[in-house]
């Protein structure tokens, strides 16, 4: 599913996290709902988080958050739908 990590990420430090149960998650080209839809992840997917950045605030399965997770080159999902076990950042900030 994921073909390449951004150059700033190390494969050894990347963890995979489950998306909210029963949710088909929109993947956007940037950190916000105003960015174009790239694809939709099927329910039951897990995603790597290479880095995170602030963006549009979203209310989702795991609360309300403005954190967006970079899951591949140019692909972001709202952290409000990813079970990271934290309300804050769990990966480095995207540059």
C-alpha cells in the first residue's frame, strides 16, 4: 500500500497505527479538508505516520484534533481518526 517514505523519515522509527473501526478514511493531498482527495482507505486499515503537522481541525472518532498524519509522500489523514494513544504528536513535525 505504501510505496515510499518521505526522505526525512527513517524506516526504523516508523510505527503503524489502526484507523477508527468501521471507518473508510479519506486521504488528502495536504493537511486539511480543503486539499484534494487522493484515495480512501478501507475500514480495518493501518497507517504509518512518517511525520505530523497542524492543519484543519476535525472532529472524529478519537476526538477533535488539528493534527494531520503524513502516511506517504503527499498523503495526509486526520489524526482524529487514527488510534495513536495520544492527543498530541507521536511523530516528528513535517518540514
